[in-house]
C-alpha cells in the first residue's frame, strides 16, 4: 500500500505469533553524507530518542514501551536507517504511536545535542578500542577508499564535534520524508486495521524532494594492505574482495560461495583453518550487498606469530574455490542457506525487517519461494565462474589490527 504522500506500508499477518513488530525504514545513511557531515545520520538517529513534544525525555520514551514489556531501538547503516519496536500484539497501537512521535516530533534540543555528542564520541572511542570492530572499519576503507561505503557510520570525532543543530535540521528535512519512508509491520495484526491506523497517523505528513545518495565503485588494479599496530594478544585480520550489488543477477551465487567458504562449522575455512591447522578460534566469511556495490570478506583472529600461516591457509582455500566445488557440497550449501532463511522468519521483527528492507532498497519484494527458486537455480558452473571473476590477485584487500610489523612479507603473499 502506498499513501498519497508516497509513504509505503508493508504488512505481514502472522496470527500464530503473539507479538507485533513495527519498523520504520528511512532511505538515509552514510551514503547520503558529504565529508563535512560524516556521522550526521547516526547522530540524528540518536537524537530522535532524546525527547519529543509528547515524550519529553529518553526515559519517558523507553518507559512507554518497556512498561508494557516491549523493546524499542534504532540503527543506522550505510544506506538505510531504521526505528523499530516489538510489543505484545495488544500494544501494537502504542508502538506505532511512539515511533511516529519520534520521527515527526523530535525536539532536537540544544542541550540534548551537546550531551549526545559526547556519548557518540565515546561510542567511536569504544569501537576504535575494539579490534574486531576496528579491522572491519579498515577493510571497508580499503575496499572503498575515499567513498561513502568506506566510512564508519558513526563518523569520526572531528565531524561529530563540529556538527551543528542547524545542519541536523537541514539534513533531517531533506531525508526524513514520507516519500523516503517504508513502514513494515509483521505479527498478529489485522491488515485493514493497520492500514487505517497508518493512514490516520501519517497521511498528513508532507512529502518533498529527496536528496540523492552518493555513488560508490571504481576499479581496483592492485592488492591493498593496511596494518594498524596494536599491542594485543591476537592479530585480527580481514581479507576482502569487491563483491556484487543487491541487484546483480549473480547475487545469490556469491552468497552460496560464502556459505561454502566460511559460514558454519562445516565450512571449508572452519574445517581447514580452525579444526585441522588450529590457527584460529573465530574464522568466518560474510557478504555485503549494497545498491551499487558489494564485498566478500573473511575475518580471523590469530596468533600474531602465525599471521603468515593463517593468510597462506586462507588464500589456499580461495584458490581451491576457484577450481570449483562438487554437486554434493553445493546442495549442502543450498540447504543451509534455505534453512537459515526459513528459521529467521519465525520472528515477527525479522519478517518486518526482511520485507521492509527489500522494499526500501530495491523497490521490490521477493517472496520466500522466489528466493528459494533463485538459490536452487545456482549451478556449480555459476560458482566457478563467479569465483574466477572475483577472486583475483589485484582485487585482494588485507586489513590487520594487532602486533604485526611484517608488512612487506605479507604484501608478497597477496596472490591468487
């Protein structure tokens, strides 16, 4: 359903579940920020929870939902911001009411801004001190140098310290608009009633022209390496290559490659690097998809004295992946991917997020059956073709946080 002001409403009835999840998606995040505004989307998300005309403080906001046993939170990502609430089904009207108030009536009080500025700087400091988080930032910087996807969503201390209230109000007015919003509601609901509630609560929200996002991309022609020396017990490394966008026809092929490579305890990386060679406790792979770009990344935490051994073992697995996999291994990966999708959709919040994010980012919602059909259609030839296209020496990116100094020796290993 699309309201006259452009707001899109997605509903999913789950009468067997005694909860309702309401998620508001706004098409805004790091990819919509100029360099002087880095972190402003995340800052605004925080401020929306600091007080409205009706709920004057953050405590009043949280008490309204927690007082009925619910959960309320928000998040900011590279391309999307979300505000969500999960409550017992009899309190669904309250959930909508509070979230609408956050988005339409936040006060952006000057004192709240100054206080929250310090809180966000401490959040940035915490992430910088957390090696697993820091190495994730570094691999993004290598994959998308000087681009929005390469920046940390929280921004940096300099930009956060400099952002003004007027900048935030201007940014808010250009992005927090009904024609840039998807409301996704899942759970024990009556769909017609929900449509009436949303229309009444948001039908008078005035639309406007939405500011465009900034693009990401570019061709990588040589491997990249960045080591940040830290006196830690482990060396934390991320090895990544540019991947595929949300809209790419091979999207589900690279997803299955990641499953085979490093998702789950039966994956190649877990079996070889952890179980057989004992080089890591945590090693896994993951795939990021954005509307104009993507990445495939491997993370491992290893003994600093064995970084070279771990890197050689990982690269060996990538090389073998390019040689192909068997039908048996592909079928196992398909079953794991399908099973995880189906299990995740037992939860009303997961369903609301799954549906709403698809609509927000791709303007299309694939059903479970459609996704399963796309997964089932992937062949071993597809996997080999995509692996050979993406897993090449010049596309390798290696980020390390830990007590590692052998930069030249590690750079020499970056070959496939």
